[in-house]
C-alpha cells in the first residue's frame, strides 16, 4: 500500500453481515482507522445512561436526521474521515444515500457491500451481543429488525457499491478478500 495514497473504504450491508469484524481485521492487520455511524449515537446514549438497544439506536438516529437534517451524521462522518491522516480508513455502517453523499466526494472513496445469508447473520448477532437485546432475539425478531427505517434503505445503498465482499465462507476466506481489496 503506497503511503502517499489514502484509501477510504465505506462498508454497507444488512445487520450482522460482518462489517465490524471486517473493520477490526483491517485495524489490526493494516493499521486502518475506523469510524462507525453508530459510535456517535452510542456516545449520546451513554451520556444519558440509556442502554444500547437497537430500538434506542434507531430512535436516536431518526430524531437526529429528522430534526437536524438527513445528512447531519454524514457531514460529521465525512469531516472526521477527511481530517484523518491514516492511509487506510474504514467507514462502517453506511445505511442511507445521504451517508455517502459527502464521502463519495473524497478522493479514493470506495463503497463496498458486504453480503451474507440471513441465517449466517442471525447466528452472528446472537453470539456477539453487541446491543443489549441481541442475544435474546428470535429469528423472527431478527428479520423484523430489517424493517426499521434505518435498515430499509440499505439495499438501495448496496446497489451503488463498486466492490463486493461475500461473508458466507470461512474467516480465512473473508480475510483473503479483504487483503485483495486494499493491495
């Protein structure tokens, strides 16, 4: 990876497709900086001592977007990414077209869709327990989560991706795809 060329990888995909696992790998192996749209929401929930449930994240995201503008979080993210001096930057959790509006104006931005079957994704979400309500979800509740406003626009965003990662295989197969993406 040339040190004079910043690469910005924006990851989009449905719940539990592996975006966080991918970001963690790129951080460890390639010293990437990582930004998540949900981090700013989790920071606010922490400040108010509210649990990190999917419902709270969705409600807060909707409030911010409806009150301050659909692109408020996107502007924040693009400014953070633009100011980062790292050679590899990961943006995790792109869900709406407004989320990429400012990022795609940055040099070397690549939108990458992450694909995985619902069955694999359900297994992952109940094992990881990232949100306080994840590990008790039924499969039906997991599928119902895809109907939240924050999830409904993901397929459209995925349609604009120029690269694809399939995360239905082994972890080694996933890592091989990621290394090929940035080398």
